[in-house]
C-alpha cells in the first residue's frame, strides 16, 4: 500500500479545525466548534479542497470517547513509530484548505478507517503520477462518489463506504496552507459534544453507492477560488 499501512480488508496548539469522513454513511462533515459545543455540517455535495499532499503523515491514532485524540505520526516515507497501545490503530493525517463554497478555511482530515484510507491512497497515487507535470502545485480534490465495501458475515456483516476522490485541477499553494508537520501529540482540547445540523447525521445509503453532485470541472478552478 502506498501509505505503508496494514489497515486490513505535537501539542494542543497544533490542532486545527476538523473535516471528518464518516465511512459508515459515506459522507463528509465540516466540524465547527464554539463555546456552546460542536456542530457538524454536511458538505458532501460541495466538498472541494486543496490538499497538502507534500506533507501527509502516517502512524498510529487513538480515538476514545470523551478524550482527546492521540496522534503518534511521522512524515509519509519514514519508518512507522512503535505502536503505543492496543487502542491505537494505523491511520493517516493530512491538512487541506476547503473551497470557499464549503468553508474556505484550513482544516485537518485524519482517520483510521480502512475504506477511507483506501480512497486517500488512490488519490495520492494520482498525485504522484501527476506532480511531475505540475511542479510547485498542489492538487484540487473533489469527492466524485462512494462505493460500498462489505465485511464480516451473518450478524457481524457491515458495510462501509470507500470515497472516490478525484484531482480536478492543480493550483499554487494557498498562502495559509502552510506545511504543518505535527508528529506526536500527547494532549489536545477534548472535543465538546457534537450537535448535528440540518440532518447532517444522514443514515448510511440503502442502495449501494452514494451519488454526489459533480463539483465544477477543472477548467473553472483557479487559485482565486482558494485565496
């Protein structure tokens, strides 16, 4: 696998606002926090971003209810760190800038889901194939579709949804999308309870793939869209 992970069939000040991919529902959420808690906004249909593919991190992540996530990460291509505990799972973390239509700010996407990681690996391979012809550029990525992936049998059978990301353009690095290698994190603000917004917690698709509206074609995307 491109990320060197076998995921199967810094400090608190370093934490960024979050974009979350829900593999159980095949949807993307922007998580906004304020003094009253957290709200999830479903941005699946409008999801478009510039991804800092130059600084992807891999390693071990622990997500525990009511606790801050713990990241033990290294730059992609470095040997993986030792697994801190049985509760940590191999995962990926990257930084992106949302298009102005779905937030417009710099955020972090991280996860341990095998289906999410599979989707990210595929678009990372596309990045590797295209970066030589797009020197000093970063890819603009959209979510074209999600595909159901079944696992287990009988009562243990479950379905997750693998994202199909696509590079639709290449742009200069936005000024605020700065390289932010964060490596390890021993502590971070504990996430407040999440409130959903406009039925954001959609049920998993019942008919297979989740079809999402196609974002703007590549020739309409420019640096100004992320300025």
